[in-house]
C-alpha cells in the first residue's frame, strides 16, 4: 500500500531533517505542546511535554554522550502503517559515543498529527538495554518534569 502523498512528504522531511541534524526543520514539524513518550528506564525514558522541554532538556541529554559528527539518527526509515492522523515508522541510528564506542540502534516511533499537520504526540521504542549499556551513565536521570509514559 502506498502512503498518501502528503504524509509521505511529511515523513521524508521529518526523517531527512533528523538524519542530517537539521534541528530547526525537525523542531518546526512538532506542535508547541508536543508530548514525547519514551519507553524504558533510561535517562530519556518517560513522558516529556512541550517542544521547549524536548529541545532544551531531552535532546541535550540524549546527545550529551555522542560525538556530534558521528550521529546519523533517522536513517533507513520505513512507514510500517498509517491510518488517519497516525503513522508508525521504524528507522535506524548510528553513532559513536565520546569514548569511541559504537551506538547503533533501531527505533520504532508512533506519531500522531494534529489537524494542522504538526506532530502532537510521539511514542518511541528502542533497545533500551543497549542504550543503558553504551550511551547513558548510571547517574543520568530524566529531565525534571518528566512523568510516566502514557498510551
């Protein structure tokens, strides 16, 4: 089944921006009150609400231990399912930690779009054991204000 063209174009723009590090474009595609629900018990797990919190707290924590020049997140994406205002996308990320360890993971995101075409909610799943082993330090904690993952 082919994706409806506007959705395919939106996803291409989103994951191209993510994989190239174009934070301005990526951020512009999210509602101001976007909610990110990240599965697991990692330093980025839980529910973070608001684009400002995502940009100022969640993303810096996520990328704090990655060599910026090595990060390619959002590559090889494929929309697995789309219906109404939701899409489920699987993609990969490759990077290297500041210690030189490879951090290559696979992600599944469920995206919900508002009527204006902006992303209003994200549910994300990935190999959290790998993230805990390679990416995060034991003392790293979710940003203040992060609450429990919601369905």
